[in-house]
C-alpha cells in the first residue's frame, strides 16, 4: 500500500511539473504575440481580428455540442489577447 501511495505521489509531482512547464510556455507565447501585435497598425490588427473571428465561427459551428464551452473559452482568451494585451 505504501508503494502505491508513493508511486501516486511521484506521478502527481510529475504532472504538476508538466503543468508548470505548460503555463510557462503559454505565458512566453503570450508575451511574444503581444509584442508582435503592438508592432502592427490598426488596420492590420483589425484584419487579424476579423480572420480569427471568422475561423472561430466556422470551427464552432462544426463542433460537437460538448465542445462549445471549450470554444467559447478559447475565443474569450483570444479576444483578451487581441484587445487587452499584457502591459
């Protein structure tokens, strides 16, 4: 029983480390994308925003109903990144 608990704790620690790594990757990507977006003029930024909105609409209409919550969450994060980037 002790071995099972120890093994579960090791797996949990590994998952936590993977999670931290993914968070760091996402934050790094957010910083890079924000820096790139700040270099664009308003017309280019609007074109990107429109393209992303169209792609999200197309994807969400073809998704199974189970994934609409995920699509909505993704779209919210995209809009936050495009409209309210990190300072």
